[in-house]
């Protein structure tokens, strides 16, 4: 079975992180799930070398919009200017609990953003995201 190497969840909601990490685990879609509580912690994670000397390069990054310290929008503004070695490999999906169309419209302005999903993520949405961005991944 082929899996993603690493999923990075950047969200201040412990409950959502628990639900999402557990769902990813049950679906068996990644070798590792890393959780950070806000955008600054996410940037610090991406720009700090691992013991191997390489930078972490998640395959998939889920980003909450509303967080303390650094929100999702500020994270994206900063992320766009990071060196390639600090950026995730492929896909970033923004997560939101808001239902307003303004977030969807604003999200489309970011070229680095590949999706915008409501929380909590449902299996069907995860499957659709994997199918469109990672067709080589087996997802039950």
C-alpha cells in the first residue's frame, strides 16, 4: 500500500487535530502526521532542519484560517516567499469552520493553495483530495 510520507496539520483546535489525525490513521494514508498549533509554529517547523540536516517537506498541509499568534492568511503570505527547500512538496488545503463566501473568494487569490474545505474533514473530502492530487496513493 502506497502512503503519503507526512501530513502537517496547522490548527489551534485540539479537538479538530485529534479528529483529523485519528481519521488519517484509520484511513492509513500517511507515515506520519505532525501537528502545530498556529501559523508561526508551522513556519518554524518547515524552516528548522531535522536531525538528518534536511528540512521537513510534508506532502500535504492542512491549514486553519483563524488561529492565535499567526492566522492562516498570514501564514500563506509568508509561506509564498519561503525558499523551495522550506516549502511543502505539493498540496495545501485551507480548513475553515466559517461558512462565508468571503473566505472562499480570498483563498482563490493564493496560487500556493490547492483547496478550501470545511471542518471537520470528512472521509469523502479526504478521498477526493487524495484522488486529485495524489492518484498513486491507496486510500480506502
